[in-house]
C-alpha cells in the first residue's frame, strides 16, 4: 500500500497541505520545529487511528481551530482507496473509507499498514525489558488475533492476582482464590510464550542480516528470547509449556505471598540483544543503538510482508542522525521495495539519495524539489 496524496486541514502546524508522494523513498528535509514529525504523525494516524505522541485527538487540531482533517489517497497496486479522518474538538472523531463510515477502529486495521521508527525507539535497546515486551506485543497483536486475546486476558488476571497478593494480609479469605488465578494465568501465559518464541525465531531469521547490511558486515546482532526459567522449549505446544509454568508458580508461591507481588510468569520476559557478543543494552554506541533498533523495526516490517503480502509504509523519523555515511546510504537506498518516508534536518543528506523525491518543509509548507 502507498500513500499517493495526503491532504491536511488544520492538522498541528499545517493550515492546509496537499502533497503527492513517490511510491518509493520520500525524504522530508527541514529545520527543527517545521512540521516533519507532524507529517509522519498524520500518516500514522490514518494507519492506526492513534498517534505515537498525542493522548487525544484534540492535541492534533491546530491551535485556535475547531477541527482538523486528514485525507489519504492510497493505492495498493490494483485499486484506489480514500481514507479520511475528521477530528472535531470536543466531539467524536469520524473515519471513512471511500466515503463509507467506519463503525470501529478495528475496521481501520489492515487498510494502511505502517511501521514507525521514532527517536523514542532507541529505548528498545537502552531501557528495561518492558519496552521490548511492548514491541513484541505490538507486533504479534497485529498479526495474531489469538495472541491479542490471550494478552488482554493475561493482563486482567495479573491485575486481579496482584490485588489479592497485596490485600491478603488484611483479608486472609482472599487467599482461597489465589490458586485459581495462578492456574488461569499460566494457561494464557503459555499461549503468550509460545507465540513470542515463534515471533522471536522469525526476528532471528531476519534482523541480523539487516543489521549486517546496514553496518557493512562489520557487526553481528544476536537476539534471544528469555522467559520463565522452568520452560525448557518456548517453541513447544502451549500445553507442554503450561505444566512447566505451573511448576514454576508452585515453587515461587511462598515468595509471591511474602513479597506481595506476582513474581512468576511471562510478564517478566525479555528479548535480549547482543552486538558482537556484548550486551547491546550495556555497551552499544549511539550509532550501533540506532542501527539495532532500526534492524528490529525493518525485520518486523519484513515479517508483516511475509504474512500479508503487503509492504507496510515505513515512517522513519530522524533516523539518519548519528549514523555514518555508509549507514545513512543504506537507509536511503537499500531498503527493499515499499514506500518509505524519511525525515532529516541536514540538507546534504539528499545528495546521497539515488531514487525518490525530496521535499523541503518550512513552517508547515511543503515544497517539492
Ligand atoms: P524537529 O526537527 O525538532 O524534530 P519537526 O520538524 O519534527 O522538528 P514537529 O514536531 O513536526 O517539528 O513540530 C512542528 C511545530 O508544530 C512545533 O513548533 C510545534 O509547536 C507545532 N505544533 C504542535 N502541535 C500543534 C498544534 N496543535 N497546532 C499548531 N502547532 C502545533
Ligand atoms: Mg521531529
């Protein structure tokens, strides 16, 4: 799927914008605070019905205005699709596809698949396991509805069990329900582990090659999935994993009661990343951190393509800074097929671009070169 034309009305710092994009690489060049991220945000909004940095749609409406509108004319190689989002301040937003109103946000899913890389994604490498679990959850939920269902049940049970453990000192009767919650959490937990292990296996098959390509073959990225210690084979069938999870929970029951928190289960999983045999979290340089985060995102995009036959639109916000010339050249010219939007500040980057379109952006106005 590609975005052929984007029209914005009173969206962030854009009063009115109409832009026609290239089906391959589009480079958006501009100084700070001119509207580069806002443009990617608008495309991301049509894709997911949400923004990676706004809590509600009111923030997206230009200051002093009462409504915003984002319209995308899309092309999937065979037919044209017009996606439209109307964002009135203080009222419900409305999405239409070819003029037909969408009843739920779920109906938006799959119409304009996208993968976003933003500066916050560097946390994937540098921060704690929670960020990487969120990455795995986001990716697998998009591909596997059964996983999304298991995850939401697991979270509900986790909250309930956490409350029991917290309050059972004052209300010992709550303890009777503890084993039943542990059992159910293990059942859903086994499904999560099974799907995560299979997704990480696919990442292992894809991400290291992308990382090697980007770094010129000089670096080896290694990924491994860490889960509950009693699970001998996370790729096994959920019913095999279930027994091993129950065993772990039983062994940690006293510790859970003592610490008044859930200690056992895949809510502590991690995706461990090494570069050249060293922990990426502890030792990666700025450029290596960026390369590894980008490799993960590009690998997720590959996997989405393998499953759906469609290349998700790739939105790369400020990915080029801190990369050396070779790595910049990889981002601009070596990402295979599909539509890509790349924002950057420095003008000389465009000299590296072999094919595609360059746009200059100044105070919410876009000019094609
Ligand atoms: P940088 O290179 O620093 O990342 P950028 O080009 O990505 O800059 P944006 O994040 O797109 O900049 O923001 C551009 C401008 O839009 C900012 O000055 C911001 O204050 C402004 N802006 C954000 N929200 C609104 C809004 N609702 N109405 C009007 N202007 C807004
Ligand atoms: Mg920005």
